[in-house]
C-alpha cells in the first residue's frame, strides 16, 4: 500500500476463457476473442500474511455454476497465467516495469489421450507483510445463497437506484461508505474529498441521462458467493453486472460492479 507502488492482478489467456481470483474473490474474467490480457487493481484484496492467487480455466457457463458446471471438452491448446505485480506508481502495468510478486500458470500444450474435464484450476500461495492487516468483510459472517438473501440484495439495488435517480449525493455516499473506507486505506494517495468529488462527477454524468439507471430484471440475476462465502457478487446469467448505468449520450449499458457483505448485521456494499 505504499503510495510509490501499486499492486495489480494480471490475467493473460490464450485459447480459453479464465477467471482470476485473489483470496477467493474474482477480479478478472477474460475471453481471448476479446482481450488476451488485462489488469485489475489488487490493493483492496491483498491481506497481511498468506494470500492465494488462483486461475480458473473454462469456468461454468453461469456465475452460480462457475465451479460446479463440469463438462468434457476436446483438446485444444490453452494457456492462462495469473499474476500479482508490484508496479511503480505511474508506470505501465506490465511484467517489464514491475516485480512479479506471485504467478500461477495453467497450460494444455500437447493433446491428451482423450477429452479432459473442465473447469480446471491452479493456484499459488504467497506472503505479504503482516502490517498490511485484513479487511472488515473478511470478518463478516458467511452468507447462505437463498431467496431471502436475493430479496435483501435486490433491496440494496433498489435503494441505490432510487438515490441515483434522485441525484442524492449524500445517500449514495452513505451506501458506499464501507467501500470508500477500504479504498482510502488501500490507496493512500486518495482522500475522502477526492473520492467524494469523483462521485459528484458521476452524479453530474448521471443527471445528463433521461434515465441514468439501466433497466434490470430479477429473473436475469444469478448472484454468486465469493470470498469464502462472505461476499455476494451481483451478476446476471451472462456474467454482466446486475446493476448498470446508462451512458448519457449513447444510451449504452455501463457496468457498475457490486459486491455485498453483512457488516453489523446489515447487507452493505463493500466492493
């Protein structure tokens, strides 16, 4: 969390779809027909002590069945590489400019004797300085994914949607307060004022649209538990975010990723 460096999670794929997980939380999903490599911010997912970096190759076809949707596929060359990089602030997020803190690689290079079962996974443990500590959501209770939890999560989305439609900055800030607290700790260069300014800029962007919130339908939702069952990731069946904003000029769907945890008995936005 040094202001002079930033930790990135990097996923690189060839011939397969894959997801990168850091301490059980999915940060990146890649389809090689779109992008072969991408980075995601990692500071707010790393913990002091032992961490786990995982790559899940050819995950299930829907979020809730990411690991359970097993099937057999014919051989084809595949490779997926997950990394945690420590990069000087302001430098490109590549292995050439940063230090590789952890890396795990999956590959099918030679044809096996028959079909293989997917999804497949590989992982690596690595250590971070203990003074980094942990995050409040890691002490949250494990959740049970049932209709009651889905109802509760949809209620959080309803409140956020209403606040955005009303342009109520204070209400939105209150809803994302737990998330902002962790961002401030993970990225010391930020201040609460700067984060609030970013949110107000978003509200100006929202105000310019006829309807700032993209329509959502509960029947499309396919929420999944991640982070050891303590986080609820709000996704639809096609892996798009369940909540999205409408671009104020093009009218297109702008993803708004959300993860919830139960803090002090209340389901709250934490990522």
